[in-house]
C-alpha cells in the first residue's frame, strides 16, 4: 500500500538532527569570505522542499537548547562521550536560526529538554485534536512516535515511515521501539543498554515477548526464544536490570513537556523577504536570492555583503529611460554623445554564441546609468519601423570603435571583438571587461557572468535570455524575438555593464595597485591577442585523425576481449553497475572507496590503485583512456573544422582557473595527452599551412625556477644559475652522491619529489606515486628539506601568511583567495594549505606566459611580420607558432629571447624551441 500524507499536515522538523547531517554531507560550501555555509544550505533546502511539497499552515522547526537536560540528571554520563561541536558547525547555527525566522517559520528551543521531547509533545497534542503530524527527521528514536496520526519523513532519502514501515525497517512495532532502543543501547548518546545485545537479538526478544515489562514478568521464558545466547539471557537480565530500565527511561521521548503554545498557534507567517535577501546574500545563496528578486522583494542588501553595508550602489534599475534608435538621424545624434564621453559600455546581440558563425542583430550602448540604448539592424519582425541598415551602422561606428578614445567597457568583450572582426572592425581602446574585473578581484568568489555579477554587486536581477527567447529546441534566436522584448533586454545589458564597471573598477583599484596592474596590464590587453589566436585557428589533418579513430576502435575491441577473458563473461565496460558486479562481487576485489550511496566506487583513482595488483582494472583504465581520446579528439576534431577557414577555432577562457591560467574550450586543446603514444598521434594531426612549420616554444621547468626565486634557497639558486639538470642535482643532494653517479631511477624519484613539493604532496602521496613504502618517501622528503632548507622555510612562511590574510599572491600581485585556510575540517584545511604553496608558483607561471604572449604580440607588430609569424595556441607553459619555413632561422631565436625576457627572476628563465611539420614533432 502506497504511503500518503494527508492534505495540510502539521509539520515538525527535527532541526538539530538535520543540522548535523547536513554539516557532514557534501557539498561543504563556504562563501567568498571563507565562512562555512553547507549546513545552513542543507537545512534550508530541506525546509523549502517540505513547504513546497506539503504546503502546511502550521509548522515548527525545533532545535536542542543549550545546556543539560533532565536526562543528565537521570544519568550523568548521558551524551558525555560526544566531542565538542566543531567551530565550523557552531558558526552556522545563528545564521540558520535567522533564516528560519525570516522564512516565517516558528523556531523552538526549549530549555531542559531535547528537540525530540518538544516534537513528541506537539505531535501528541495534535493527535489528541485529531490532527495529522508529519515529523521530518533522520533520527531512529522518533519511530516510537509513529501511529495513525503521525508519520516520519527523511528528506535526505525521501522516504516516508508509517506504522507498517516501522515494522518493516526495525522488525518491531512502533510501540516497541522504546524497548528496542533500550535493549540495544546507543553509543552516540552513551545509553548503555543491555551488554552485547544488538539489533538482531533485540528484535528476536521483542518478537517473542512484547515488552521489557513482560520479559521481567516471566524472565525464564526468554530461554525458549530462538536467538544466540538465549539460555544465558535471564542471568544477564537480572544482573543489569537497573541499567536496562534506566536505558529505557533515557530512550523514552517525553510527550508531556509544558509548552506555552499549542500546535494551532504555530502558524507559518509571511516571509520577511528583505531580511531573507540580506541573509542569503551573506551566505551567497545566489539562486535563492535570485528568486527573491523575481518577486520584487529584495531591495536593500546585495549578495556577499555585511548587514548594513553596501557592496555596490543601491540600485533600482528601470527600463523607462531606455531608447531604441530606428532612424539614421537618431543614430548620428547619439554618436555625437558617445564621442564626448570618457568611456561607454558596448554590447552586441547576435544569432549565435559561436563567434565564428554569429551574425550581428543589433548593438546596445550606454554612456550614463539608466539610459541604455539599442540599435536594431537585423530583426525578422514585420510590424516594427524600418531598422537601420547594418552596413551603414557599422560604417558609422567603425572609427569610434577602433579609436583609443573614447574608451570601451563590456562584459566578455572578446566575444564582441570577434563579432566586429566579422564586419571588418578591430575593437580598440578597451578600458575594462567586467568579467575580468570580477575575476581579478576574487577569482573564487562567484561565477563571473553578467547575471551573477548584477545580482551580487548591483542587487538587480536582469532579464534572462530564456525569459524572452524560451528554452530548449524551440528557443528563438535573437533576430526572431519581437522588438518590444528584445530592445529593453539589450539596452539593459549595456546599462548593467556600465554600472558593473564603475563598481568593480573601484573595488580592484581600492584593493591594491598591484591588482589593478594585473587587470590593466595583463588581462585586458590580452583580449585582442586571444581574439587574434582564436580567429586564425589551427590547421588539423582530418584524414590522419580518421585513420587514428579506426586504429583506436580496433584497440578498444582488443581491450574488450581481454576484459571479457579476465572476467569470464561479456559485460558493458561503460556500465558502472555491471563493472561493480564483476569487480567486487564476482572477482571479489577489495572495496577501496564507496560512493555517497554506499556502492563500491569504480572511480579512476580507485582503479589505478587496484591496477597495481589486479589485471582487469588496468584493462578498464586503458579502455577508458582510449575511448575518451576517440570521442573527444579523433572523432570530434574533424567535425569542428570551420568550412570557411578550414581550421579549428578554440575559445580561451580567462576567467575560469583560480590561479590565472588560461583554459581552452570547444575544443579543449590543453588536455590532449602527451605521455601516451595515442595522445602524441593526436598532436601529430596539428599541422602547419603549406610553406610553414610548427614551432613550439616551452618554458623549461618554470614552476621550479619560480620556487627557487620565491624561496631564495641557495642550493636551488646555484643549481639553476649553473645550468644543471635540476632533477639530477636534486638527486645528488638527496642521495648524497655526485652528479655523475646519479642513476636514472634516482633522477626519476628526485623529479617526483621536486614536483610533489610544488603541489604540496605528502609523504603518503609520494609513496603512492613512486610505489614505495611511506617511510622511504618520508626519508626522501626529510633529506630534501635538509639539503634545501630555504624551500621548507618558504612553505612554512607561506602557510602562516595564508592563514593570516586569507590569500596568497603571485609575483605580480594577482591574489589567490583561500576560503578554507582556517576551516576546522582537516581535509579542507590541508587542501587549502597545499593550494597556498602551489598557487603562487602556478599563478606566477600563468602571469609570465600571459606577459610573454603580450610581448610576443608587440614584437610581431613592431617587426611587421604578421604574415610570417602567427601565434596559434597557448598550452600551459608553451606557445605554439606557425612560421614561414624560410624565416625559421630568423625568428625562432628572437621569439625565444622575447619569452625569456617576459619576467625577471633570480634564476635564468629558459625558453626552449622545437620545430617540426606538426605539433608533436615540434614539441
């Protein structure tokens, strides 16, 4: 029979139970200030779900009050073994209570009793009134309250528990739960119970004799029950009678607490949306804050700010003063306004997000907040006034957009620059990109899209594209949207961007001159450089990739056969469920890790560990790697060749990686494997135009050189200054031998130590990587720090500084926030400490390669050799070029020199060049 909850139940929430469960469950959220918010999110999400699903009129969220309860008087050791509440949990209680109250929900904390007792009393009172109660809890103790008027719901597993459900789950009736708990005891609450009586024994006793009282009325009857130890149970029951009866008293939920209110008085009140907006803002619950904006209620507090302060100007953005320009005269008049401005916001509206195929539909601009303008040029509407001709508009805009003044601000201006390139305009005079300003200000604080930033810094929820275009397969392109909807949407984009610029520019400026330099001297100038690279694209050999796909298909078939032979049966290698069954049930391999739902994990790290001792995981890993390579590159890349250019065009993302590194998407050119033969074959398909060669110039061991510079370790500085092989030099120090005596294996281990330290690797991690005992790995690390004490000192000082200020910096002042650096959760804190050590090196390397790209671009422009030298790709610490064959000798050394001069370190910065007919050969 399907369980169902009657309409309009009286809902009681065990807040304390859910608070602890939400705290320990992922995701372990923090806001941009490093304050934990995961438990708050979990409980509030559950409350919202209950409200939406059951629509109650009466409800209460009940928490344990501070201090001892009557149970401590019964048994002084009650809950005595519980550890103190973690600070990360304690700090979430007050804001959670505030949110619950702001939601309009009655919140109860009654001194001297537990939340269970308050819930039990209210449920009993409601039952006496004939009212149905739904108790939201994950606590098994509450099962004793279940009856015809009371049901439990565990929202974390979405399961309901009625009387039949209690019997099915616990093997006893609800009215036997107290005795069941008393017999078993409870280690978490330190209820002693009856020694060595567990779940099965307690069930058997109560299934044979209905209660503890009945057992003591005829204690010898227990010996007739069929459970292990039944014959000796009477003696145990006699010896521990007082302890068992006390345990029953402790396990009994008190249902007669004196309360000053009745269930009927616990009515849900209207939410205080203004207060909720403030609280959601502090926690950075953006989606929920956005919902409040949709109903027009949040007006005073922006996302991520302290109460009473403003993270940006108080904003009430109206569309009333937006204009749509239809005639040439209106456009000419507005252009005169633009020419007088110091800067203006600019945005394009197009038919696609793909920059190589998008067509311009209209242009939006703003010089003054609140006065956005939209100029439509290619809408399909029928009844609107004649739109301005696109070619004419672009002719008018071209000198203004290409000029250095007035300056332009935008959101993701690289996309707009691409669109203008398609119409012969090279965007110049870029002052700021609000996406990049947000990223530079706080790379981990939020997403950097306009909607998120508007909500965060302007307290305004812009119109979403989906709101006017629809969703899914039937979504309209911008040219198909009616002008009365399209125009205000577009004008708002420019208006919001202008306002965001003014807020974020000042935030970066007020933080530090160094940070302003990262924005103005690195990130913004990089926009046209990346636009050039993306627009030109890279040539690939589609036939070569097709052949490789065929070859990989054959290898995949071979690996399938191997897997079937080892497993003794055929199965789907891509099916997690079937793989779990084969590995852990049929082959009985050890379970190393479980999924959140309790199933044996088949994640890559698990398979790698198992592959040391068992053949099938190794075969599965090889199959997975090849399958991914085939689907991601050899099958996909040929389909991504642009028919107009014959090349593949990626998108470089500046505002993604927290350390400042560029990432590449559609396609991702930075993840092509280099350690496998199949991965290198993919690189072979990246070729040059006829008459050109591929040139790859790579910084040699740049992060280790940055480590030497930052740590100022004398031995490291000397090794690099003398041009030694740093891994061989490290091996000589660690293994106490001369450079000539270092073996290849010793060099390999020294290399693992060098790079492991950069990434904050522990001795345990090093041991796993080298497949050696942990004590041996620890010896290597200890020996390393003895020989390179400056490195150890740098690491310790960096950890200390990170904890003091909450961030670390690159050599150029880029800040890398570490919100978990003070987390009480050890794993998260250790991860933040590892990041604190690694981020300055990885971030500085990212800054250097970006500076190199700017310097190379400037050098090419000065030499006027754009036809002979083209920068194609950036991959980690490497720049890839296409250079005319007859000019290779002229330009390769020059480009290497420019890259080496991109930074001034206390060790030589070495850029090594390779030349070939394809990328693999050049690398």
